[in-house]
C-alpha cells in the first residue's frame, strides 16, 4: 500500500499546485491513500468548507490541521466530519476528532494529528500523554498508525519520534513549511521525517516572509 502525505497547503498558490499535480502523482505512483495538512489552505489561515470539499474531490482521504484550525469560523459547520482531523491534544470538550480510522486496501489506517507545545502559542494538553492514550485505544484494530505532528521545534518532533518508535508506523512533521532531508527508519521500525514542507520558496520561513521571523529571534532574550 502507498500512502502519500502532503505538508501544509498554503492558500491559492498551494491549491493551484495541488490541482495541477495531484492527479498525476496519484496515478503515476499508484497512491492508495492521501493525507494532507489543510490548516493554511484558506489564505494561509484556516480552511473553508469549499476548500475542504475541493480537497476531498481531488482525492484527499484525510485532512489534518494545526495551530490555524480555527482560522475560519465556518469550520464549525464541518469540524466533526470524519475526514477532518484536528490536533488530538486540544483540551477535553473541544469540538472535532483528534484521530480517525479509515479502511483502505483491506487495512485499517489510523491518522492522528498532534500539536506541539514548543514555540507554538496554542493552549494544548501534553501530546505525549495524549498519543499514548490513543494508541492504547486503537492498537488492537489499527493495522497502520500515521501521526502528523504539527510542531515548530525539531527537538520536540524528534522526542516524539523516539517516544512513538515501535508504537506507530510513521510520524511526519508539518507546520514549519521547510522541507527537511532527515527521513529515516528509527531503530524499532517507525518511519520519520521532521517536516514535509509545502510549496513556498526558500525566502519564506514558516508561513511568513523570513523578515517577520527574523525580527522576533534576535530580540528574544528569554
Ligand atoms: Fe501551522
């Protein structure tokens, strides 16, 4: 089975690329299942119902989210859709699903979305405790467990990777919008990559132009 994971789709430029390339990539590579991070798909901030439906129509099976889950208020119209997965470590009582289980090629694929806590200004529970609880719940019947860890710090992503090695099938990072070249198989067999980027050029650092990020770092004395 082949699973394609697509990092943060940013605004119309990202959607345009997806429309152009996804059918070809899917066909040429015989992709069975597609996961895409959609939290920036509406002008870089959130997702609309129109875009959500368009991504499904393009063949995306599951759309994951992140720190911009609530960027467009209309998400409340479809937040509980079973093909939309928002970070599982939001506090209890928050609407939506933190993971989903999907049938594909006779297997059950679990897709879990988590949000980091380092340098992300989002109120969240401990993602390590949350993911351990979820995996305990699903491990009996999920054949494949995929984790999208939407986080800023490489250290936090790596810590999560070693924590989940042997428990999940693959963990990929999203959020930084920078492609890393550190894909690897960890000692107990889990696949890992720190970030699967998006479609912006290198002058962008994260969603913002590098100047915005650069301004915050030299002045940060904490
Ligand atoms: Fe993000």
